[in-house]
């Protein structure tokens, strides 16, 4: 079975500061991991994904995440926050060959302070 | 390339009624997944359709049912609506061979009163 825990339902950072959103997962098989962003009244947009290969993955809008198997983590970072980064962020896990059902965390709301 | 579209955008229903939500897949995609996102929560997997058959189901009762059509579009039907069914319903399409590449539609906001 797969599950995701996102630590911190609300995170506030100053504009230009480092963004760090935490995600820990549980999976009985090597997982696929994802970060999605959701703006108000919109659907989910894929930021980045890890399937296999390089554990540091880069996504859109300057975000990146590192898969750490030993820590069962997939934290999302961005060196310098922009006002436009304010949104809800969801971490998700999927397992290959299981129909690729996604299991989402409860989300982290990012506020960027000018 | 046309993205995932959903209709209607918003819907208000009364407890006990039935509702049908619609989803058109992204061009070339043959798999559709449905998710329920309650306010303040992450999306929860309802079920997935491939080749017009249900392929995997989350922890949702049978009053949640679906269809997939030959053109890969899909419907989500919910019978005997309950207040807790109020949520954003998201549809995601993908290729069966690359189902981890799921593309989400904007969702349908269902309010049950």
C-alpha cells in the first residue's frame, strides 16, 4: 500500500527566500513520486516527477525535489520564492504495475510574503 | 493538443438526488481516473477506466459509478447524494502504458444541500 504525509499544512516564506515543502511516503514497492501545484479554483498542474534514474529531479518554475530512499522522503525546494508561487502543493505517490493509482497528501498551502 | 476538459464547472444538488459529471480526455489518452477532493484535503482516488472497463477502485461505495466511452471520454455518476459528497471532482487522463503521466482537468465543484 502507498501513502503520503506532508508535514506542515501551511508554510510562509518571504519573497526571495528558500522554499522547502516536506513530503514523506510509504510504499511497499519502489514508488513513483510527484509534486503537483493547485491554484485557487483550478485543477492540478504537474511540477515534477520521479520515476527512475537520477534522484534529483528538476521541474517547472524553478522547483526541484530529491528522492531519498533511506529517508522515504521527496521534499520540494525552490531557491528563491516568487509571489506567483503562492498556491497549494500536493505530493503524490504511485506504484508501477498497480494501475498507477495516485495517493495524495493533504497538501501544503504556501504563502509568499512581500 | 486539447487538454482535459470537464463539465459542468459547478453544480448544486439536493441530498438524495443523482448527478452525472463528464470528462473529455486529452487527445491520444486512453485511460481516465477520477478523484474526489474535499475542501482542505488532497484528492482521493475513486476509480480508473481503461478500455471501457473499471480498472481499480478506491474506498468509495457502489453509488459512485462510472463509464468510459469508445472515444475515451468518461462519466462519473453518483446516486443518492449525501452532504459529504460535496467536493471538487477531478478527472485525469493518461496513456495506459504511461499511466503515471496523469493530466488533470479543472474539476467540477459539486455542492450538495
